[in-house]
């Protein structure tokens, strides 16, 4: 019976191939979806862990509303808080940052990035706790100079000394690229583009308000723990409208937000994978139904010569 079964399989190679392809295609698609999305999540987790590796405290506004697509829209804080935070015992370095849209256009008039990943404008900061390090060139010295990330420069064929046009919600201006920067040791931040200005230019050009900043990022001197440093900063500010997070808290929060953003992609691709499995199950069912019908007489003959039901 075993030899006969092998001969039957070999004599109907098409049935074997179709069944195998139906199973393999459906399961490979589904497993590929989970591998792909988990790889992206792992990439973001590593990126943000490296970005906040030297951050011990993170100061921002407690005033936040949820946007149309689930993103958080947070108010800015007074720029004077930078000096207050910097004066707290245990603070080695305090850096102001802003966040807003800044679209980079190269000399040929081509927009760099977009079509999904965000295009950010921010403050150029060097040294801990900043995630930025220069690969080439220098930092911006005034309102005519800008540093961009290496990945954006590669996509836009931009080199140091090239003119670029940058558009924010406030205005459109021309800048000279004076430096190319790495984000957390990488050429870019998973597709996002960054235009980095000196603090005064970023406040005026990106935020549109020289008296405001988005956050204060703090590196401690190692004399106190993250929690103790955050508590001391919170006490020094003395304002419930400003919240202070530890480096661990802001890292976990950012990783969680990235994962939630990717859940839609996972769901979207999983639906197609399940459709493939559903179609594949019909292919398998039809193949075996046809096979059973074709082998009805053959099975009857085998039972007549002594084969059991199990065989």
C-alpha cells in the first residue's frame, strides 16, 4: 500500500504541486507580513533607544490634544525654562529643541523626502544629550546656514556648500548647507528628513515665535539618578503645565508611539495575507474533492482486494 501510494502521488504530480503552492503561498505571505513589520518595529526601537541614550530628563508642555489620526499635538513652552533647567544641580547639559514641518528643496527644484515619512525642522545641537553628530562640515552659525541629515543629502544629491530652499509653515527661505549630520549614529531616521538650524532661527522660522521652544532635553552629570534629577527639575520649574519625564520614560513612550503607528500597516497587510490563505484553502479543498471523485472506483477496488479503511 505504501508503494502504491507513492506511485499514485507521482502519477498525479499536478495535484501535489497545486496543493503545495496553495499552502506555501498563503503561509509565506502571512509569515512575511509579521517578519516585515517586526523588523520595522525593531528598527524603530533601536533607533529611539540610541537617540535617547544620553538623555536623563525631558521637559515639555503638559498641554496636549489628540490629532485627527491619533497623533499628539503638544503646546510649546517658554524659552526661559532653558535657563531654569540648566541651573538645577545635577544637570550637565540642557538643550532646547523645536519641532515643525520643514520641506527641503534642492537646487534643481526637487523636494527631498515626503510621501509618507515626515519632514522636520529642528535645532542643531551637538554633544550629549543631542542624538546628532557631524559627519562632514560644521554647525550653522547664523540664519543663512543649515545642517541636514546624511540620508536626505544623498536622496537630494546635496553637498556641503549647495544652496537649498526650505519651506515651513511660517515662510520659505534659501539656506546654504554647511554640514551633514548623523542621527543616533545612522545616516537618517528611517526615512524622515531633518533641517537643523541655530536655535534663534529655528524658533523664528520653524515655530514662528522667538519666545517659545518645544522641549528641553537634559543630560545629567551622574551625581543623581534619572528619577531624582527629574524630580529636582520639576521642583525648580514649579508649574503643573510643564511635565518632566526621565530618559527611560521618553524612550519607552516614543517606541510605543512608533509601534502604534505601525499597527495599521500590520493590519492592512494581514488582511491580504488572510485573503491569500482563504483562497488557498479553496484551492486545496477543490483539489482533494476532485481527487476523491476520480479515485472512487480505485478505492473500491483496493477495498475489494483486502485494503482496510485506514489504508
